[in-house]
């Protein structure tokens, strides 16, 4: 009996939407996915959900979910495209308005989290490939969340000059203001992102 070879690892969107033919169609497909994904992140950044101890947006859910579904490279590129909109002055970030978008926004208090989004999407993308166990998917998404928080925390605590001209606020204040209030909500969003991508893979496997 011929031995069945394992399917190569790939992202969920590659399995669901394979390029029709040749590299050109793959590029066009990936550009379209990046644009759609970046628009989804914008929408998620503007949605505020009542929660304890502070309201939360769905931005982290979108970043982790897209990363896990898109794969490391396309996921990170999609988040980078989203950030690029803001660098060019479009009001795509959670606090824009009233805060003005633009290059200086990345020097503000949330700049570390935005850069962390790129790394988080790449890690979640690595964890979400075909053949990955549910535990690896969940663990990878949680690791992505930890890295995201680490970027934001480090910038708040130690960051170079912020847009306001102030320096970092120190470790204790950075933890109390920038990390601790968001931990519970972000862990729930990480679990939800892993569950959604895991469910997507289950549907694709049943369809063959």
C-alpha cells in the first residue's frame, strides 16, 4: 500500500484560496488579501467593547487572527500596510481622532504596541500553519500576545522621546497603565483568535 505523504505546511488562506496559476496571480491575490485585512484592522481598532477593568477594542483580535490565518509573511505585511496608512496621516488608529495620525504618532505612548503588532502577526502566522496542533496554535498565539505586550511595555517604560517630548514613564507606571488593565481582555481575544482559526482549519479539512 502506498504511503500517504503529509501535506506541506501552508497558511489557511493559501489552502482556502490557492493562486489560480503562476506567481502573478499569487501576488495579486496577496495584495488583495492585505488590503482587505488592513481594512478589517481599521474597523476593529474603532470598535470599543465595554469590559472590565477598561473598555477594549477588537484590534488585537484582528491582528492575531489575520496573522494566524494569513501566515507569517502576509500577516506581518498586512499589519505593516495598516501602520503605513497611519504614517501617511489617515485616521486609522484607535485614538485618531482626536490625536492626529502621522509619523509622530509612532513616537507616542502606543507606538511600541503598533510595532509589536507586526511581530505578533508573524508569530501567530508561524503557529497557524497546516499540520500545527491546536496546542501549538494556541501557544503560538499566546506567545504572539506576550511579544506584543513586551514591545508596548518596553516603549512605555524606556521609550525614546515621545511625541509630547516626555521620556518613558518607568516600569511600574508602564505596567499599571499600559499592560495590566488590558491583560484579561487580550488573553480572551487571543483565545478567540486561536479558536476561530482552528475552526477554519477543521472546515477546510472536512472539505478535503
